[in-house]
C-alpha cells in the first residue's frame, strides 16, 4: 500500500513533488534535527521515491537550503518586500513601521519559523554552512534592499544607511530571539508597539519635512523680511515684539529630549519647533 501511494505521488506534476518533499523535510528536520535526519526519512515522510528526491535536491544541504528559500518566499517576501517599498508613497516612517510589524507578525507565533531558527542556531557549530545559507539567502538580501530604500529617502538625513538598516533589522531579530526563540518574554518583557515606535523615532529623528504649507509656520518656507537700517548704518531691532526666548534658548538635556519628541510627533525639526513656540503659534 505504501509503495502504491509513493508511485502515485511520483506521477504528479513536479511542483507538487517539490512541495511534498519540502513539507516532509521540514517535519523531519524539526523533529530530529539536521544531523539526525536522513534522506531516507525525508523520502518516507514525503511519500516519494529516493530517486525523485535526489532528482530535485542534490543532497541534504541542498534540501535544507531550499527550505530556507521557501521560507523567504512564503513567510517574508510574500508579506513584505523592501524592494516594493521603493515605489511606495507616503512617509518613510509609515513604510518602515509597516515593514517592522510584518516582520514580527510573520515570525512570532509561527512554530515552523521559530523552530527553523532554533535549528539553524543549534546546528551552526557543527554545520556552519547552514547558518551561512540562512545569512546569504535571507539576511543579506533583506539588508541590501532595506539599505537601498533608506538611501533613497534622503529626507531622513541618515549618515550611514547601511548601519541604519542593520540597526532596524538587528533590533527586530533581537526581539524575536529574546522573546520567542530563547523563551525570555517573562524575563525581559517588552511591548512590541513600544519597541517599534521608538525604533522608527530613532531612524527618523533628523527627518526633513518635505511638504509644509508656506503660511502654516512662519520661517518654515518664507524668508524673514529684510531688516531696516538706521542712519548710522546699524540694523534696527526687529524682535521687540518677540519673546526673549526666541533670541536665546539654553535647554537642559531633558528639555532637549522633550523637544525632540514634540518635533517627531509633529514631523518637524527641533529648530522649527523652537521658532513656532517662540512665536506663540502653538502646535496641534
């Protein structure tokens, strides 16, 4: 009976065979580990012949690499793709927040994803090629795409987009490792929204505002009127009606932090916030 089932599956289209082999391999690898899993076990789990397995996958390492590539397509790039972000409209902060939530949503709670990560980490000492396959096929391509996106958003004023991409990715990977892979959510609890909000804040803190109406904030898009000169040649004072805080402001570290938070909330620079407050225009 078993042989009949195997022969029937072998006659199915190649794509169905590959799916069956990968599904069987995933079950065996997660159950027994990489070292203890044999190609015979994968063959039995998939319900195909050994010849079929070797026709599609050269060896066990090639099969495991294929699993990683399938993971990328089914769990990551199907849900979010940094390359697509290049053409997305809207604020960079909105796009980055979407990417962050998608990454966590497609990892946390997925037993296969978390199991595969644990397997790669656990076997990386004896089989470094497994970890390298993961880095090459997933981490490297994602970081390159994300770096390209960050570099294209010049309004972020990032001094080093590549480092910023690693900070973004590293923060989320660390969260997944601590909270899920290493079972540390009760030891080092952290709210997901809090983490992502602050991560986006750090990446966009120096963002330049592209679109602000000319009459919304004085000094943002309009030049200050030319000051008059006295007969002596000196400029006349033009700030008599302005508060003294417009002319000189020395802030404590705490005040600067609060100012930065206000600026980020209103999508302004700190200098623009200072001028708005000093001119008593207020912020919404």
